[in-house]
C-alpha cells in the first residue's frame, strides 16, 4: 500500500506519522507525487469527475505547487492555544473511550 499525501505543516506530519505507526513501510509513504497538470487532469477525468471539478482540482494543485500554501506555521497550535495532538494519540484515546 502506498500512502500519498500532499498535506503540509502539522497535519502533513501527522498523516505521515499515523501511516508509519499503522505499519506502512517508510519507503511507501510518498510526501508528494508531482505530475504534469494535463496528465493529472486526465487521471482525474478517468475517475468520472466532471470537467469543471477536474479543472478546479488541477488548478488548485498547480497553485499549491507554485507556493500558494507553502508557509508551514504553527497557526493551528496558536488557534487552539495549545500544542497539536498527534492523530495517532487522538485515535487511541477515542478507541479507549
């Protein structure tokens, strides 16, 4: 199984950490898979998504790859007023309840 995440910042790290803790080998966790925009559009189109949706997704991806969301900050911790909790901890707590 290959886990592909384009998530950045604290959430991205939590996705990767959770994948590794679930037994996904580190060499199968892909932080990003860069495709040319047209190839990505064709792949999405084959899933049956309408053209306007594939266009929206591809455009968003292109903008992100150009740095639109490149700032990795601790904004989430600031909004929460505390450090973030790893996803694995939250899941473990929920299962124990």
